[in-house]
C-alpha cells in the first residue's frame, strides 16, 4: 500500500514522549524520520528500564520510536550544528521539545532554519508554550496533569486526586502535533511555505477536558471528582458485583428502564426522581446505592449476559494482559514483532489507523543509538575519513550505553 506521507522527511530533535509519539505516528503514516540524539546517552527514555528487550533497549523507548533512523550528534559543537542544518535544508518537518529559546543559541531555531529552508514545517513542543508568564517553566506530564485540573477530576470522590495511568498529556500533545504538522503540510501545497507550530502540554491538557471544561465554562461551577462516575450521565459508572466489578454505561432513559428490569426493580424507572437523565443526575446519591445493592447479588458474567441481552452497554474491566489476549485485539493485530537486521525481535504496539484495510505501520524497528549515523552523513556527502574524524572528536556517537543481559 502506498503510504500517505511517503516522501516526507521529518527531522526529530525531540525526546521522551510527546514529540517522539508524534514522529512515530508520522513514521507509521509513511514519513522518513531522522532522530537526532545526544551522543553517549541518547533519548532519556533509553535509560528508563526495566523492563528492557534482550539488547537492553528500554520498553519505554521502544514504545515511541518505531520507524526512525538514529544519528547521535553533539549539537553544542559547530560541526554538529552544521550537520543538523544540512539535514534541515531538505527536510519537510522539524520536531523539537527544547525549552523556549533553547535551540536559538545553536542557530537551530525556526527563524534561522527558515532562512535556509522556507518550506520547513517547524513544530515546537513545550510545557507552557512560547509566551506567557509560565513559558520558561519546564514541562512534565505529571505536573501538567495537576495544573490543568485533570487530576482534580480523576480518582475516588472521597480520596486523593489521581493522575491518569499513562502520560496522557504527553500522548494527546503528540497527537495534536501530528495533526498540526499534517495540516501545515497541506497548507504548504497551496502556499509553498512552511509554518511555525507552537504546542504546549498545558494547553493540550486543558483542551482535552472537553465536556468537563464546558460544564465549568457554562455553569461557573467547579467540576467535582466522581471516581468512576460520569458528571452528566447516571448511571454511568463501575459497580461492584459478587465476584469483582463491571462497567455500566447507561446512556438514555430507555436503557435505564432496561437496567431496572434486569435488576428486578422496574419501579425505579417510573419514579419521577429517576425517570429522566437530568433527574437521575440530580438524585444520583439516592439512586446509585439502590442499584449497587442489587448488583452485589450476582456474579459479573451473569449480569453482563443479562444486560447485553437487554441492549444495555456494559463490559468487564480487564487487566493489560487480558486486554491484549482478547480475541478482538488479536484479530485486529494490535501488537506485532519488529525485527532488527541482526535478528533481534522487539515487541511493538500497533498503530490503530487502517487505510483500505491495511494497517499504518512503520516496519523499521526502533533504532540503536546512532545506528544510522554513518549512512545519513554519507548521504549528505561526508566521506569515510570525515565521518571517522567526527566520531573521534566526539561530535558523532553510536552504541547502546544501556545494553544489558535481560
């Protein structure tokens, strides 16, 4: 299958998760991605193990760096800066997540690179954006989850605020970045010029509050923490059963009446306090305990069978191993094995996008540090002696400093 972004080259100076997540998605869609890393250590996540693959590559790094070619460059040195400029001269996209102004001192900021490549789409990802009173602060997913209000609505109603189980602010920012880059590339087809994209974890975390944000903006009220319950729909939450838990996602009044029939309490659907969703939201403290009492009287699979037969959305809560073992996950191929040239096999999480029935997937395995440096420099016109001199001087690096026996 011809991939949508075939022929697009992305120069990726980002590290950790938000930027690499964006560039991995672009790679899955067919772009050629060149990952620029620090000699000796590389992307921070190369050290975030255990667990690690057999070659010492941290699972965290493997999750966000499929489909990339790695070159290890010391960009604090003029020789390293020149190599990046040479790569940027023919690149379509540059991704970076340095602090505000961090690349300007190396001549690798947008204004500098746009002079040599006006068609470059340059995407900067920071914690708080390029301007404003917090612009100089470093950005960390965990901190931003707290600052954006996300943690205030996550966790048990009577307990402490919780972060989401994955770095969701980083991941959402990566998705916004990939969308913005593709929009800028589309616009370039009309104008011939690139663009500067300013993305902030904080902005993205606020944006992803979605209906909860609008609940506040419309009403002026502070959204409460509801645990597994929904702020606008009742009953729409987790219920304990005799052998565990299940999810009930009752989305309308007809489904609520069906729930009441299944639970053997049809009179609740006729009660004016519960007959409509607005009434149920208003009286959730009266309704939910009565439903919870009934759910405790039978096993999970018994309830799920009855609810599904009645047309009520519901489901179990699986652990991660159970989720990947689910027949649907297996059928859709949501995990696969990538292979390095030396035969090393690396587990990978599939991109969920499909085009004409084919998965969007970069087949190139996540790279070793500096794995493609020599080839990339040769393509720029460097001869073997020049490459050897750069390596001897410490401008060019390679190797995996975290290789261990796992």
